[in-house]
C-alpha cells in the first residue's frame, strides 16, 4: 500500500468523531427547540380554551339574568337584608343574587357568580381586593343617574335628596366567570345594567 504524501495516518477517526459530536449537539438543540415550541403551543391552546369557557360562563349568566327580567323579576341580594357590614372573600356570597352556576365545558370547570352591585353598606365594611364595585343607578325618563361607588371616593359628596317618584332603580350586576384547567384559572367579568 502506498502512502499519499501530505496525509497523516489516523486523522480520519478524530475528524469523524468531531463531526459526530457537532451533529449530535445540533440534534439535541433541535429537540430542545421543538419541545419548547410544543409546550408553548399547548399552553397557548389551553389558555384559549379557558378564555372561551369563561366567556361561555358570562353568556350563561346573561341568559339567566334575562330570563329573570323577562319573568318580571329584577334579581336582588339573596343572603342579606339591609346594609352590608362585612363580606367574605374570595366568593363574596353576601353580594350574590343566586348560588354560583357550575358547569363543565370540554373538561374545563366553570364557575359563574352573579353579583348585585346596587348594595348598601355600612361604615364597618372593609373593602378587600376583588370585591365587586357598588353601582347604584336610577332611570328618570330617558336619563340614567349614578351615585358614587363609595363615599370615600369623593369626600365632598353630598346628599342628593329624595329620588324622583317617577324614577326606577336599575339592576346593576357583575357577572364573574372563572374557568379552570390544569390548576390555572382564567377570569372574565362583565357589568350588566338592566331594567324591567
């Protein structure tokens, strides 16, 4: 066997090993990127499913409210009579107009709470994060009149006096829908103003 000048014996093996090592690293890197893309895509898909289920919950809440108004009833607080002095977080059952609506949609659990926002409160009420805002509105003719959410929001707020006898209290509601999948929750809220 004849030796080719300029070539060293045994150099093909280390070069082959280096090429294999680099190729293996590139394959491992591509697996990492593919797995990362799959995880990100799955997370985005799950988030969209949660959002759609929460929106479906809001629609169910609106259907329930509309059915009550069509029946000539303006839903109001169920668990309390008089001014509210305390609320229980996180569900705030004192402000609910009915028990929560629970259902499952494509393996996602959905809980819908409908809050009455036209509530009265005492000075003892401690406002905590997540408490639905107070919205007190009346309709006089073609106009809608609102009062402040809380007395502390405007220190100079005065007494507006007696309501016009022709005025009608409007139903102010907050529909809070929470959809849970894989221990993650998506919340969608919508305020509704209704009259008979």
